[in-house]
């Protein structure tokens, strides 16, 4: 693998070409991946405008490149400004009218429905929460049901025990687990445009039982919440399983690739059982401590019995429903966490026997969820957008017997790779794009977000917005609010990981 100054890319080679196989002219693709009508629900379009939007385009992928990406979602229709009115003033006026109209509609609906019943808590969504009653400061989300549920974010207080392997749990202030990085996450259903929340996210400190390591992921669902919700709760377990059951020298990009394929197969089989054929785009990142030789720090998997691991074996592809499998994995996690706590490495011994330790960031993605690294003041994209507008992706789909129309697979799906989507798996594969990046002192933070942000914000603009923001929670909220102010029409999930320049042997 060729090195590009501490930045290596492992990507499936793609043939060149410009295929374009449109179906009959009367085929009208939906406006969005997850539900009909991608424009905001509160906006009432005229019939003439709707007809104009449905006109199929004749341009093909030959006129586009991987960096020339068209927006997947139609933007909200805004009347043109008068001559004596600036565009900015007009946008503000339109937004105000939009908010007042939606508020009135919401009030009318509430009067007709009567009082809203209390939300029903899902045992799957709360099975990992350490403090069930802990509030979620600065977290943004829509109604509890039928939205996708990420594992509850908790913040441990001083003196409370931090258990590595617990999703979405912040360690106590001053803990060695939190000295290498800090995570902030914000989410919003975008209720003006979306009836449900189909995003999910997950992060872990001390991933694999090693302080300084971390796991971060965002899953953007479509055609339902099930795939994204399940991945948000269990993907990290399957990756840990691969880390345990493979030689220590196995390249991490290979482990990520195999994990994506295993999870993709599992989603398809479980979906066939329960009849929920949803899918999700995904972006995952694994921050690992390594010696200069590339060998990992710590003994991931040491001390975990075969009996415990077999209970989370992803190769055992049974047909358990979503919740039954979640319970089995939850039981196995408890034993795995205890073993991980007992096998943390001795930093002094590691330093003496192996030499200096480096931080390496591994990423993998399918679809258009994206990871962007801030190096100095520059944005470095670590992922690849798998869309129908990409020439090589369109060629691959055509070679497989499908077609691309209006930048959509078979005129339906806007992304060309995803997890789940079993009904289109012949064309929409789960093979990820992976990267490997050795981090240095100039690497300041990482942004992981779904396309709800990236559809309305360029990589460099996102970096510039939070360049001088120290708190990652505040930074994630700034990016989310910016996307809403730019009339994003999708669910929004934004995660910011602040990378701290620390000496790991001082923890």
C-alpha cells in the first residue's frame, strides 16, 4: 500500500466508464431515500412546480466526478426576493413565515388529538445505559417513538466507576480514559421535513479495554429505522469480535471490511425474518494505539473465554428477531467488559519493551455519511461518497445488471452502497471504503456526520465553523444549527471528536 505522508488509502479498484441505462420515460423516482416527498412537509408546492421537479434529467455520470456531487434532496422552494430586498433578509423573512405556519399546524393537530400519551421506553434502547434517569444535556431529538433510538448518552460523575465497552458513556473528569480525546454529539429529527428519526450513533472510550483507544460511528437509515438502530447498538460488538479472533498483525482495514460484510449479511437475514427491509449508510472510525511496528498496544481478547465469545459470534447467522438477539449480545457484553478491565496493559512495561506508541485512525464507510479530519486548519476527507452520480459506481451497477436514472440505483436509491437494503443487495453492496491515517500533533479534531449536514455544508466550511471551538459538544451543536439554518431537509446527526495531544505514558 502506497503511503501519502502518514495517510494511506485502501480502496476497491473501480473500472472507468460512463454507463447510463434509463428506464421508460414514465418512471418517476421518489424524491428521497427514506420517504416519499423529500421537500419540507410544511411547504406547499404548486402542481406546476411539482411537474417541473419530476422531469427526468438526461445528463449522465460522464459529466461528474467523485468530488462533484449533486445534492440528494430537493431544497425547499423559496420565492425570489424583491428588488429592494436583500437575499439574506428575504431568507430570514421566509424562514419566520415558515416557522409560524408550522407552529399553527402543530397546535391545530394537538387540539384534535388531545393530550399526548407518555412515550414507551424500549428495553433494547436502554439496555446499556448506566444511569437510566440521567438527563441528556444539549442533545436534540424528536419524539421517542417511532424514531430510531441511540443508546442514551451518560456522563459519569467523579468517583463513579467507568467500565470500558459501554456505548455513549463519558468517563468522569480526570479519568485516564478521557485524556486522549473527547466526544460531543448532537442530533435532530428535523421535524419540519421528516416524520421520523432514522439516524443512530455510537461512541466508546477505552475501546477494546485500552485507555486512549476509541470507536465512533454514525448510521443514517432509510426505508425505516431498524437497520440504523441495530447498527448503532451492536456494530462495535462485531468489530471487537473480529479484533479478538484474528492475528494481532491483521491489517485493521481488512477487519473493518470483514465486519461490514458480516453485519450486512446479518441485517439481510434478520430483515427477512421480521419483514423489515430497511437499510442505512454508515461511517465508522477506530482510533487505535500502535507501536511503530504497527502491532497494537494491549492484548485485545486475552482473558475472554471461548464460551463468552461464542455468544456474540457473528458467523452464527441464526434468524433471531432484532430484540432477542439484542438481549443475547447484551448478556455477553457484561462478561466481555469484566475481562477487558483485567487485561489493561502496563504503560511503563509497554514503553520499555516495544518503543514509542503512535495513534492511528482507521475509517470505513458505505454511502454518503462522511468523516472529515481537521489537520492544522485544513479539512481532510477520510471517506468516499458512494452515489449514483459517481461514474465508477454507475459502471459497477450496470455491470451487475442494474441501471442508474436521475443518479439513483434502479431509479429508487440515491446511494450505491449501504448496510441492509436486502431487496437491492445485488446492486447496493456493503463493501466499505477504508482509510488509515497516522495522527500527529497537527490533527485537531474529527467530524463524523450524516448527509443531512454535508448536503448543505462543504468540508472546509464545516472545519472553519468550529476551528476555534474547544468544547466538542458545543461544536457539534454549531454544525447542526448551521445545517438547519441552511434548510437541510434530512435527519441530522453530528459527532465531533476533539483529539488531545497527550503523552500516553503520563496517564
